[in-house]
C-alpha cells in the first residue's frame, strides 16, 4: 500500500474480541469499555512496514495518552514472535 493511501475508520463500533497478548494474557475489547481506543492491524511482526507502523504508534503514544486514547496493535503473528 502506498503511503497516504491508508484509510482510517472512526467512531465505528468494533466487534467484541479476545486475543492473546505478547505477555500471554488474554486481552478483550471489553477490557477497554468506556475508553477511547485506536486499534491498528498489521500482518506480521518484524517486517519493514509493520515495524515502522508500530514505531509510529510508539512515538506518538504520549500524544494519544494526553487525549485519553489507548492503542492496541493486532497481528496474525503468535504471541511468542519477536
């Protein structure tokens, strides 16, 4: 996907989910009920695009926090990937 061609979906209700986190614990969308959340998806860990995307969210994490927004990244990789 070319830079700038991504589309953002805002103010849409996400379906309920429960997935393993990198820590091995289960994370559910219900854990964030009543909070603002940004969910981003990436296909695989440790690829150039995914690494850059994750780093961008990390770099702006303070700004998201100032706005009271939690950031959740979801990939097809297993919780054991590095």
